[in-house]
């Protein structure tokens, strides 16, 4: 029985480390996404609209990466609760 509690403690520590990693990745992805709001489009579909229309809009790929890490962080937090 003591082994089960020991394994549970190890699992919680591993999940906590994973959660911290995902939180850091999510934070970096959000920062990167925010930086894309002021960039000019040089290619792709966004190249067909004016700069004024896009100003303040994050790059869709950067937004997708942020949302993926946000979902992973949410999953980890629910597992640790």
C-alpha cells in the first residue's frame, strides 16, 4: 500500500513539472502572438487586405499555437486538481 502512495506522489510531481512547462510555453506563445499584431503580412491570404484592416489582429498560426498550449495547461490543471 505504501508503494501506491509513493507512486502517486511521483506521478503528481511529474504532472506538476509538465504543467509548469506547459504554462511557460503558453506564456511564450502568448507573447509571440501579441508581437504578431503589429507585423505586416508579406504572404498568404492576409496579403490581400489592407494594413489598416489587419492592424491589431494576431497571426492565425501564432494564435493556434497559443490556444493549443492554453488547452494543454487547462488539461494539466484539471488533472492536478
